[in-house]
């Protein structure tokens, strides 16, 4: 893989038959998309993919289309003028908390990951049918846009699913649910993914919400209606992100220079960061998630039931751990709520196609230890032979170097075509050629291995065994009426 332009298949021009199918999809009138994998919602009328404006850097490279599927999910599709015959289906992160899907979301994602189209891949992304948490719902909508592409454009030679952040969890669920051997997907690229699932992967945010309230006691304030912190926020609260920011500043002075903080603010900030191991630069975003997304999970998805626990956790790192552990709120999960959250988002590790991951070592949002959890999950399912993990010396969560994305999708494509499994070292070596094109840098650390998940997130009793949900458990639960989270 010294030269990625020769190790991958050269870009292919569409065949005459493919050109005819693409043209027909763009010009046909009156055709419906038809039902994909779910019954259409009452408000969502299906339409056809319609030509739309491509991102500026793809104007002369691709033709773009947009539309809305039968479930109400908006989507964007890009077809490069010189198509290599393969498709990348993208699963976006979040989750967004809007009640209705954002028509612009998939277009924004195409703009962010336009490098895939520049490399010759067709690209398709869904906004998902609604906001709020729902990993299986998002996986289904991701599969829907793949089916739509096949129906309205062409059958790709190879199909890859890509997910970043929470979208990594979604894409990993796509692999387990829709990608059996000889299935429609040939490989998966998971970047900065939330790969531990929600029943364990959000425990550090549970701890943050609890530790924050112990030190700050302003979320809720003593004179406000009280509620357990595992709810994130009471269902009828009108608090905004600005209001939450005000309370965080009041308690910790996090937005002020250190010299302008009071001694109590500095001590509160130091204790919260030390106990939760959350970086200062993302403290606000994590607390926002533990407030507004937790409210969505608990009140909107689980009917007010509690899926979280901190029973048995010993908190440490503060100036007075004894007082902290004696005074912090304690709570135990409702078994059915924990089951439903696990069924929706946890991974069994039962995969049958190549999966390549890339993760920033200093990712401040989805800690790199999610990769250790995912490897342990696949090892527990005896499927780790399908996994290659790479790590980069980067500090961002939302996006990584374009040269690295191009390197990763090419390495995955070569692996699926040839059957030759790459190594972190060969992948890192091949990045140089792509960086000559994109000039965004290559930051691979081929010898890096992250620490255990438990080293970063306080494990709950039983939380050291992976997978968090076995394939047998998933099959058993699947027979329960109304299991999981409703789409």
C-alpha cells in the first residue's frame, strides 16, 4: 500500500446502463420511492430524488440529489462524474434533539465528508426520520437510504457504511443488523465512534451530572422543583443551553480566566474535572448532553424510567473523597429501562465484514477508550479477526484530516477487494500520498494502544465483561413486545 493510487481500484466511469439509470432517476416524474423498511408516517409524503446544489468543492466533481423518504427522513446523494462504482453510506452523529428532521443535516454532512466523493465514491446520507435518541431507528434510516440509492440509481459494485461519533454506534449497528456474509455491505469505517454503546458508554456523563450537582447544587437549585439527576432535566423544564451555561459559570467560573475565578469556583472546577476525567474544554458540552439528551432518553424514549445507576461506584480524585461519596445522590436503574437502552444501542460484536476504525487519541468527547470496549466486544464474540483499529495524534472529535479519511476508505476498499488485511503501520505509511493531494496532515500513531475502558470510566458492577449485550441476549430480548426504543 505504498501508493494508494495503485493499491486501490482506479476510478471507473459509469457504464452506459448505469448512466441510463441515473438519468432516469433524475428525470422521471410521478414515481414514488415506495416503502423501504418501515411503514410511512402519516405526515411524510414520499418524493423522488431531485437535483440539488452540491457543496462548493464538489460543483465540478459531482451531481447531487436530495429528497425525503417514506418515513420523513431527508437525504442527500452525490454521484461523482467519474464514479469508481462504489457507494459510501453515511451515518451522522448527534443525536440531534429537534422534534422533526433537519432538511439541511445530510447536506451539511456531505460538505464535511466531500473527500469521499473526491475519491470517486458515490455518497448517501440520511437526516433520520426524527430527532432524539434511537440507534436502531437511525440504523434503519441509514439502510433505507442505501436501498433508495440502489432502486433509483444503480447497484454499486461495493458498499461501505461510514459513521462518526454517535454515528459510529449507528454504523456499527448497521453492520450487525444489515450486513451478514454476502450481504449488501462490504465493509465499515467507524471514526471517533461511540462504540461502547449507551448502557455503559454514557456512565461518565451520569457521573458528571451527579458530581456536578453535589458541588454546585444549582441544577436544580434548592428553591426549584426537585427531581433525580438521572433524569437530566425534568420533563417540563424551560431551561435553555444559555441557562445551563449560566449555572455552570456561576459554580465553576469555567469561562473566565483562572485569575478571575473565586477560590470556591476554582476548587469546584478542579474537583469536577478530577473526579469525572472530563477535559475542561468540553465540560460544557458533556454537561449539556447529560442534561438535554438524558431528558430525551428518559422522558421521551423510556417513559420516565431510569436506565442509569451509580450504585457501587466509588468516586475519587477530589479534595475530600469521603464527603463526596457520602453526600452524592445514589440511584439504581430500572431493569426494563436498562434493558431497552441496551437493546437499542449496545453492540453484540457479531460481525461478518471488515471493519476499520480511526480514532483521535485526544478525542475530548468520545474518549479513545471506546475503541478498547469495541475490541473487547468483538473478542468476546470471537469476531476480532474482522477488525483493524488505527489511532491519530489529533485532539478533535467532530472531524479529522481529509488525508486520513481518504487513506482509511482506500485501505478498507483494498482490504475488501483483495482479502489482505492491512495493519496500522501500512495504513499510516500510505497516508503520505494522500496528503500530497489534500495537505491536511497525516497524524497516525501506528504503535499506540489505548488503556482499558475502565481506566477512563467508572465501571458499574458487571461492567468489565464484554459484549454488554450478547447476540443470544439480543435474540431473546427481540421476542419481547415493545422492546427497545420506538422509532
